[in-house]
C-alpha cells in the first residue's frame, strides 16, 4: 500500500516546468552560444519561478578534453555566492536572540582588532556583512598564506584601511570569514558545521558542502579551468579555501541551489517549515550601503539597465531592467557562479561554470531572468563578450605602458647582496629577500618570486613557486621597490602595495 502511495505521489509531483509559463528555448540557446563564444567547458543552470523549479540542466563537460558530462548534480564551488549563506545563518541566530545585527563584533570575538581606532571600537556584525568597515580586501593575506581562519582575521585587522569607517562601500572577504567564525562559536561548532546543520540539511541540499575536501571528494565534481591571457584554456586544481570559510567556501550543485532559491523566494519557508522569519530574511535583502557600480562592477550592473545599486547583508540589492533584484557573483581561480533573484515576482536563477575569467554565468543568468520575467530579449552575449575584450585590452595596454615607462641602462644603487635580508609589515608579516646564484629571490607566505631588475631600485617580482599557482598571475605585474636612507642603506621595500620595514641585520 505504501509503495502504491509513493508511486501515486510521484505521478502527481510537478516536473520542472510543468504548469509554469516558462519557455526554456532562450536559455538553451544562450548557454550553447555562451559556452562556444567563451570557449568554456561546461555549466549548470537552475531557474525557479512561483515556487517551482522550471528549468534544471547541465551542459558541456566537467573537464576539457574528457567525456564526463556536467549534470544538474555536478558539484561546483560557488565562491562568494557563499556570503548570502553566511548572512542567512546569522539571520537565523538573530531570530533566536543569540545575536543582534548591531552587536559589536568584539563582544562575540575578542581577538579581532582593527587598525582604525574608531572602527575597532564601533564595528558591528551589520558592518561586516555590508562591507562598510573601511577596510579593503587584503586578499593576499588569505590567498597567499597557509594559515587558519583566526590567523587570517588577526592579520587582516592589522592591515591599512582604504577609507574611513562607514564612509564608503569597500568590498572585502575577511569580514564574512569573521562572521562565519562567530556563527560557529555561538553554535559550538565551526562555520562548516553551522552551514550543514542550519541550511544544507533542512533544505535537503545533500550534495552541498562547506569544505573543499568534501566538495572535491564528490565523484561528480567539475574541474576548474583558467582562461589565460594568451587565450589558452588550462585545467587546474581546486582552490583550498577552508581558512576563508564564510567568505566563499560553499560547494553546491544546480539542483541543490534550486532548493536555496525556493527557500529564499518563499520568505524563509521550505517544505512546509518556516526555517527563518520573513522579517529576518528580508533584512538581508534590504539596502544597507549604497555603492557606485564602477570599474569591474560596471560589468555586472550595466548603467543601461541599472538605476540604483546597493549592498544588503550578503547580497547586492539593485534593480534589473526595472525589477528589484538581489544577486551575487562568485569567483575562484577556475570557477564562476552567479545567483540572481527578483523576490517580488518569485523568480530566481543560478548559473555555475568551470572557467574563469569568463562571463558565461552573467550572460546566461540575465537571459534566464529576462525570460522568467517576460522581458524583451536583450543581447547579453554581445555585451559580455565586449566587456571581456575590454578587460583584456586594458591589461595589454597596462603591460605596454609599463614597458614604455622603463628607464633603460639603469642599475641598482647597491650590489645585489646589499638588498638581502628580512623585511616586516604588521599585517603581512615577514618577507625574506635572498641573494643566490647572482640574483635576488623574495619569499613571502607560500610564494617565491624571482626579482628581475626593472630600473633603478625597482624589480619585477616574477612568481616561480608554487608551480600550481603560477598560471593565475598572467594578468598582473608585481613590483618590489627598495627604498634607501640618506646614507645609502636599504631601509624598506614596497611589495603588494605594502611597506615592509627592514629588520636588524
């Protein structure tokens, strides 16, 4: 009898797209064209409308040159789309009275200290989650060093602010790492444990995880690929992001992200259970800090279709062609992700792709969102192809400009061995310059750089170790500039835009 009931229930269960006014053809076409134009190996897409999954497909392959197909259950890291998960977890804790949005951060985590006195004293959980601490990314602190979350938070707090406290929106990852640690502390576990217990399990996101090892261990997982400045596409290894935690550590599938969309669009309800009050969830979708979508952000919020842009708690809050939208993208060395929702119209889309840099996700997400909203078609592929071309053109111009600015026939002020020694910066720690085999080498964090003379006392820092990380440096040029005292002795060096003071010999 029970078996007959299950069969009958399955027959009545709505299939993706059944009973919903959604035409899959524009999305199918957009994906096929985007994969071809961006030369991307594969992607997965889910669209939710009026509470139902109306589109769920995988395209292409998990690894370039191999036959394994991307499916709706292929695991991808979602990178900074994880920030909304962290904010949602804190909203759940706020619902239960375990914290308040405007609690001082140091009341929950005593070892965080910020270099700006005002920010150190007044920074709140809300400030962390809407990027208004006055602190910049300082991403190399976690990307370039093999440390745990606590060390990342401590080091980041010692870094130089980029603006005054709460005066300007400044995107940064470590505040979300900090929020994740606080959530773990309150729940007597860690951030990954909170994600699993409070979000993944209740939403039935069985293939979703919050550590790279768990994500990579899934048999059906995507391989990351890097799009080189020389137009090459290379399969690379997964990033180990566990120490970044709440800033970008979630791995998921298109199918599981469909459940996430359903939960978000239903005001915190899933499968008949109110997991989070609508009021608390809406706070995360509410503008907290205005921002100007300029520079790289203009790609994601094009002026033609964006009249306002702000940040909520873990979400960008903006308009898309007249519709109020919440969204977030995610970027790792070889992955991209994009999530877009229009809560008022119960529409959401997630696109996952295994190529970076690329704008496959943005192209497909906007096509799918437009289709679900019934908006006139827009040529998003042409727009994003042009944006990619502009980015690479600007990179090429910058490289040529630097070549042209070089002063030929100059020499360092001192013999190379005089530059050797240890240099220290409060947040970035120790950089060691070594004179070996007639050349200079700089070691910092997990990296080793060969120092090639550029002109005067400035050197080009060419990464040589670790080998697996070298590919992602092809669009950037790093410099080391030594500074001398009036008596001709080396007193400091500038590296990663930071001033390292020379230690005692």
